[in-house]
């Protein structure tokens, strides 16, 4: 399976990615983890990334894209991967598409985790106290959520337009959220078989709804996705 996990900081992507990687027996590729280990080792990449991470800003696209493409070219990713924290901008998503289309290994699914802002603040503040992450201070948390809303949230429309998206309610016990994800992936697979592929929303009751009923697309979806499609067509 080639899966992307999208969602705001604090939505539980890392926890779920680790569980899913075990379930599907494929590598968990977390850009945040790669950056943190480079920071800890004091590499040049770590020194560049740290300036941005400490402010709650995104590391520049060219740095992240080169790093992820290199990671995905490793033999252990040949059978599939779980991308956690990438892409985070439309430019990153386009670069990923171009790379995967070139290898004839397109994404199977994109899962977007949703939780209310108050819940995200609560979780991130708890994590700050527990793990002392340098980017979990109050101001930085607020900024990271703003960066998500402006830079990353447009990817919901991008992937919805491509009919790859499942929205997952990220609130609840870890096991329940994992079960919702597996339901969403099953629903996407069934719908793939029936009519091409399709977007889904899985609510807290575990019911998967096709978009159009369970999910309202945001405005501007067409512009972002059409630009991406045009990029691919012009190759
Ligand atoms: P995370 O652990 O995924 O929340 O990532 C921690 C930090 O690493 C982010 O706040 C960014 O500074 C940086 N980072 C991780 N992934 C990306 C990405 N795809 N693009 C840009 N910066 C990233």
C-alpha cells in the first residue's frame, strides 16, 4: 500500500502511522522524525531544518522534496510505504505525484485526520509537557496550526479532486481510530473495484460516506487540483 497521512499537528498521525506500518508491514516514513534525528545528530540537514522547526515553520520545499524522494527510492519502499507529514504543500504533492507516476506506482489512498482545534491544542500542550519538543511551545503550536490551515489544508481539495481522499475522525481511543482507518481503506478499495476510485468520510460510528453527502468540499478545490492535473498532463 502507498498511503499518505494528512492532518494537523496533534491529530495523531504519528501514532496511527506506526500502527498501520506494522499492520501492512511497510516502512513508516515520517519527515518530522527524519528531521529530528538529523537535528540530534547535528548533520547539515538538521542544522537547516532546526531553524524552521523551532519557529513552527515549514522546511523549504526543495529540501524536503529531495530528502523524501531519496528515502522513497530505497529498496524497502518498493513494496509500499506510509508517508506521515509529507506532502505538506501543493508543490510537495505535485513533486510526489510526478515521481510516483514516473515509476508507475501511484498512491492508493490519502487519509486526512480531522479533530477540533481545542482538542489539538489540548493534545499538543500535553505533549509539550511530556516530551519537551522544542516546537510545542504555546505560540509555536498556534503558528503550526495556522501553517497547517494555509499551506497544508489545500491538499484536502487536491486529493479529493483526485478521488484518493478519506476523511477520518481522529478523536477517540487509538484502537478505535485505527479501526476507522482500516474501514476507510476497505471502503476505498471496494469503491475502487465498483467504479474507479472515490473519496470517503468515516465518522466516529465507523460509517463511511461518499463525499458529496458526508463532506463539503472547500472553495478553490478546482483551481488547485486543475493546476496539478495540468502539470501532470504537460509532462
Ligand atoms: P511533524 O513531526 O510532522 O509535526 O514535523 C515537525 C516539523 O518538521 C514541522 O513543523 C516542520 O518544521 C518540519 N517538517 C516536517 N515535515 C515537513 C514537510 N513535509 N515540509 C516542510 N517541513 C516539514
